[in-house]
């Protein structure tokens, strides 16, 4: 049988890095996890055991540290792009480089001390070829909860439906968002901060009729606030907080005692774009 | 600004299920985690807070349990397909249903007792529309290690390369494989077992010049063994076992003392198809 | 052979709970994970299959929710004590009840919305018998990092030592602290906040000669700040940030590029008490 | 206020190690995670910043690798003891060394290839002083499930009890066991294998009236099988598999469709000793 390797890529995952920037009166701290993937003329390694085009993944890791020494690592979108372009320039057998960077948050305590800011992460994903560069920014694991202005009513009721309609439920989620830009010269830090701010604000203020509706409101709010964003994708798990049934114990649950459950959970996803007028 | 919801789906994740099949002299046990995603006419929930087409994700969960009661849950490919087709038949607003099932392994100890078989999982993914059904099978987290017949030599050496060439290294990985079928009437259990068997056998026997080459050998071995498979995708992390430098302590490491590290790791991927002759 | 059941206990772990307190203009939110363990006259269940004294662990879970409905769940020390005393009063076969409560942090965004505050947790542990109640408070996973005023020098150098002395290293840790009180009538919230505050402040300000010395400084600072605390135990992992060797690439690491590693890590522990003068 | 450091220890956690033993026709593979803790005259590091007695935890790590090079690493009880005694001999300021070793299982595929055997781990814990050595062996995360001969009836029924009595339920658990020896010259491998075997056999065969009773049966079976064991401690979570209520859908659950839940779970513990006759 004739076989064909129709798709292949390889790289290094989970390259961890802390960079310290020493100012005269304070330090800045950046913690990143970098992932690299290369496409290109590497098929011979798979099919004929010829490694001559193969850049060792250990070498890729070294390049991350060398680049981190030689240039700023923030904004992470620019650092990711620099790594991608360096790899393309250095290795002619590479046709595309995909760089993903996760930034872990630290809250400043004093000029030289920091506290971990939680498990929310800022994300940059850059895919560069010799012809183009695509930059995406995002957020992972932004965990939000609201205790009012969340309902879920008017959905399909059939023989498999036992869920009670809720006019006032807890809405808890862990937001994953990714957005793309319509042009390359973006103030990534300002855009990311503003995009995150309006999504949080919208989540809190929104009179939610469903997770779907809130997702759409958050996405359009981000697109409105930052016209440089052309597309946003949101993924919102519905981390159910179920009211505990206290009637067997002669008590009424006044919609105040809940069990949060991790599984199963709803998962609501959507992608919104700006249409040219 | 005019916005458009260009893509949306929603569903239920991590629906856990144990089904017991009671034979006269023994029991069979199946443990699954099911995920459901629906595409269709659900946009109004996002854009106009109209939930009338929305099937609650809790209802989807109930359907999984009802289906599990009413039909066999194995092979998981068939169970996934049954759930997908049921959802399409029941809810006309649905255009596509995507079902993912993970099967957790249990090793039989006696007719009624079992031991957890590890963290390897069998996977089925079915995407059904009113016109078509696509079935994929796979394996997650099949952790293998070999202590000889693994080399990595002849790769690019440049100013960023410090990795030593290795003629005899440890090769450890956690295989993720997914394959598709060229026709629907497949003995999924037999095919999955055989596909897994030849991949393990190839991993062990292969005189590896790189992870890439072993990936290709494993993939083509599966395609050869099971002609009903038309395409296979493999993802192999390279879980490095690094030799410990004992020279500072006046000792030679005779290639026998290693540190296994989880991060960073290489990640090698490839997709192989059978070409019509 | 004669066997003896010399020690036994049982209970319910990971009872999750969210309680909402609805004020006229805002809501308060508390998320807890509760664990219960009972000691007492339960040996017959082990040795003679007699369950008549056994309180089902499901019943214990129900009691947590009933108590949460009927009384405040904060401070968690008081809630833990209330559960313990309720169990002792209700079930005469119980000789001791041990309650552990983890509180998960939420940062307020507006009167009705919250953001997850990270993976730090406040802990209460109460062990009550018919004669006594012991209350302990604590912190888990308070992740701190400082970029200066941390050295490690003057330690043992022998044939197994290759670690370089460091006059200015990164010091990163995830603090676990537990403390006990010298009397029962404590303002637990104020004490916890203050104890946490002085430990963070000491960590940041301390001119550290070792993790050991900083641990002692943090512990004594807490004891000084809160005389009601009679004993504090601290456990500080040393989450190493290792300088990357860039010399193979013709670069100098100006003590600014590091790899954070999770394993292996140092682990420094100590318990400090106040001695009566 | 006068403070006293009443207890302190420090060491290195999660030292990972793979050792290969090269026979002429096959290789043996051992994967371990080692933890070290030292007690002794280290208080000055805490209280007066005097590091002269401090052995760097990096040095401890090196000693593990040196010892692994110079002697067998199996049985892990003997390797742990060797490390402990080496540390006591080398560092006179040490009064006690506590070594914990986890062994990760690999199943042989051929003379040079292996498959990960799951997340069960063998454990050894050695605490050595200049006067004594205490050796404990154990098992972590041995996940077992039985589908019959498990009941739970006759327990306390009161106003907080809603759990239904079960004459035939699923019993799933993840065994944690630790045992001590009455004398030092033990064939640790044979003893561990036999102890594990009889506990699994007892779990499967036992006509269980409660988790408590099965725990006691497993523990006494191990003590009977291996008289060299003087004490065994077992900790058995009750990983509930809850029957799904299908009556709202017009179906009967014939005790065959279950939801496995991770939280909350019961936790049953007990320690059994052999009493001198």
C-alpha cells in the first residue's frame, strides 16, 4: 500500500522562563511558558530516517532563552512573533512557525516582591510563514461568578427534560477567549487589558437570559471597545451551582445553599466577527 | 458596528457513566465519560435571548443515561453514533451532533471484581449530520518506554545546539492516536485492539533513528494491519530521560542513571493516509 | 493470631458548599470544602459487621448543608466547631469529631459579581471531644516570590556539593501555615488577616540568608503580631528558579533569565512556640 | 516574647530517577521518586542565620544519584535505608533521616520495552536515627471495584438520613496501605507482592457489609499471610457509584446505570496490629 505523510509538525512544549528586569528602584518580573511548533521540509525524518533538516527541540528551547536575553519578553505577542521570525530566518527548511506563550500573573507586593495572581493566564498565539503573520491574543481560566441577573427559562421542555426553569440562579464560569487583529501595529498590552476589562464588566452587568446571550454580549462588547479586533471566540463552561434540596430535613432552601459541581458541566461556545458596513 | 455570530455550538461535557451488564455467572463493567456538542439553529439564544430552540444541557445528560439503559454502550463508536442520531432525530433544530466518548479501562480480577487498568483511554468521536456520519477511534495516554534501539543523530548543529548526539538513548512517550475509517461497517473492538497491538509492537521492535521515524512506522503499521483505516494521526511527546552527570562526583554514568523530566518536552506529530493505487 | 483494631475513624471528604447571603444592596458569597472525621464506638462495624452505631457519611454531608442553612458559615473556625459539637451532641457513640474546612477566595467585582482570587485557601481545623475543643487556623498555597534580598551561602561544601553560593537569588515559595490559639474567644477573621499580612510583609522585607531563616522570621512575626497564637507551624517549599547557562551561546546571563522548576524542590519546615516568661 | 523553635526539619522532595540495569539479553527498568528529610542540629540556620551545618538540598539530590549509581535501587526499602544511613554517617549534625520512595510501575512488553502500569505506586518509608531504623512499606492508589457482594444496611436512621439501604451496591475504592515489620531482615519484594495479592483477593471475595468490614478483612488477611508484618494501616475512600434515577423518563434502573462521583466521598480508615498471644 502506498502511504503519504499528509501533515506533520514538531516542536518543543512547556519551555518555562522567568525574566527579571532590574530597574534602579524596582524589579519587573515576567513568567512565561512557551510552546514552539515548526512546519516545513522535515518529512524525510519521518519517512527515510534522514535527520539532516531536523532542528533538535532542545535547540529550539535554547533559542527561547537566547531571545529572552536579547530582547523584551513583553508584550508576549511581540516576543512570540520575534521567536517565530527568528526561526524562519535561521532555518530555511521551515515554512511556518507557530508560537504559543502563556503568561502567568504576579501581583506586586513591593518593588521586589510579588504574589501569584491566580490561575488566569494571558495567551498569545503567533503563526508566521514567509508571507504572513497572524497574531491572536487571549485569556484562559478567568473564573467569574455572579449571584443575580442570571436566568434560564423558555427552553425546550420534552420527555427528557427535568431541569427546573430558573429566574435567578448563580452563574459561574471560567472564560476562555481568543481574538484576532485586523492590523499588525497594535498596542497589545492596552488592548488586552481593555478587552478583559469590558468582558468582566459586561459579565457582571448583563441581565443574562442564558450563558449564550452573555457570551454574545461579552464578545460584542470587546469588539466595540477595541475596533482593532476583527474576531473573537469565547468558550464558557457553565459551572453549575445546584441548590441543595433541604425539604427532607424540614427546611426551605431560600436559594442560598448550593453545591458547586465540576462535572458534568455545560459548555457554550461562539465566534463573533465584525462585518464590513 | 454590525456583528455576526459566525460559529456557535454548545453541549454537555464530562457526563460520567458506569454500566453494569449482569450475566448469570459474571458481570461486565463499562466506565465512560461522554461529551456532547450540538450545532444548529441556536443563534437566537445568543443574539436575541430567545431560548425556544435551546435543549438544556441537563436534558442532553439525561438522554445519555436513557440511551445507556436502552442499548449497549459498547463498542463506544456505536454508542456515540446512536446518541448523535437520536439527538438529530429528536431535535429538528440540530444540524450536527458531535459526540466524544472516553472509555476508562478496568482489568478483570474475577467474575465480579476489577482493577483500574491505568490512565490509558480508548476514544471515539462521532460527528453526524443529516447527510453523513464520520466515525473516528483513538487512544489517549498510552505510555511506552524502550531502553535500546533509539538514536538521534545527524540533526542540525549550529550555534544554538548543545544537545549531544545519542546512539542509544531511552525513548519514552505517551501516545495519542486517532484514526478514521473508509467505510462504516467496522468491527470497532477488533480493529481498535489490533491497531493498538501493532503500534505497541512496532514501537518496541523499531530501530528508531528519531521519534519522527518511529511515529511514521507505527502509523503505517496500523494502516497495513487494518485496511479499513484510511487515515491515522499520531502525536508523540518525547518525555526526555536525561543522563545524570556524575563526573563531579568522580563517577562515570554508564548510561544507566537518568532523570525523567515532564517539562519541557518535545512534541512530534504527523498524519498518514493511504493513497489509492 | 489475635488481631486488634487499635485505631479507626471514618467520615466524609470534599463536601462542597456555596452559601449566598442576600443583603438589600449586595450579596456575600462563601465557598467551602468541608471534611469530617469521627472517632468513637464504631469498631463493631469493622470487626463484627454490626452497623448499628454507624452514621452514614451521606448523613454527615446532609448535616453540613443543614448547618449551613441554619447558621453563619463564617468565620470557618466557628462553623467547623459548630459542626463538630453538633455531631458530638447528636451521636453519643462519637468520642471525637475532626472538621477541616477550606475556604476558596473570591474577590468582589460589584455588589453581585465576583472573580476567583487564586488557589490560596484559608483553612480551619477543629478537633472536638466531650472534654475539649482544639481550633487551628491556617493558609495553604500562598505563592510568593522575591527578586532580591535572598542569599544562600556558608553551607556545607563537600564532595557531593556542586551548588554555587548565591548572594542574590530568586526566592519563590508556596506557604503552608497552621497556627493554634492559647484561648478560645478569638476574632478569627481579624487574626487570620493580620497573621497573613505580617507573614507576607516579613517575607518581602526580610534580608534572607536561607529559607530556614525567613521561615523563622515569618513565624515569629505572626506570633508577635497576634499574642493569642501560641504556636505556628510553617512549611516552605523552595521552588527553585535556576539561572540559565547562556555561555555556550556567547552570552552572559546577567542574573535575569531563569527556569522555574517544580521538581525537585527543597522543603523547609519548622514549628515555633511562645514560651511563658 | 521568648520564642522557641520546637521542631524543624528540611530536605529535598520529588527527586526523580530512572535506573536501567543492563543484562546481556534484557534490561530491567526502575522508576522512583525520592524524598529526603533531615532532623538534627540545624536550628542555627533558622534562628541565627548560621548555615555552617546546613547540607544543601541540592547536595542531598546528588547523593541520591550517586547512591543509585553505586548500589541496587531495589527493593526500595533497602535503597531508602542505604540513603538514610549514608546521610547519618556523612553528616554528624544529622540526628534522623526520613526517606520516602515511590516506585512507579512498568509492565514488560519485551526484553527492552515497557508499558506504564497505571497510577498505583509502591511506597517505602524509612526513618533512621543513630540508634534505630524503622521500615514501612505500602501501596498508594490501588484502584479496585466490585459489582456484587457489597451491602450497606442497618446503620443509623434519623432525621438527617436519606440514604437508602443497599443490599447490592457497587464498591469502588483506591486503596492506601502502609505496614510495619516486626524484624529487619525481610524479603521486601516477596512480602510486598504477597501482601498486595491477599488484599486484592480479600477485596474481591469478601461478602462486604460495609467498607469498614472489608478494610478489617483485608488488613487481617495481610497480617495472617505475612507474620513478619506487625501492623497495617488502611485508608479506603468510598468512591460512590450512584444509581441514576430513570423514573422521570418512564424507565426502571435495574441497578445497572450509575454515575461515578469523585466528590464528596466517604473515607474509612483503620489500623490493625497483631497482639502477642
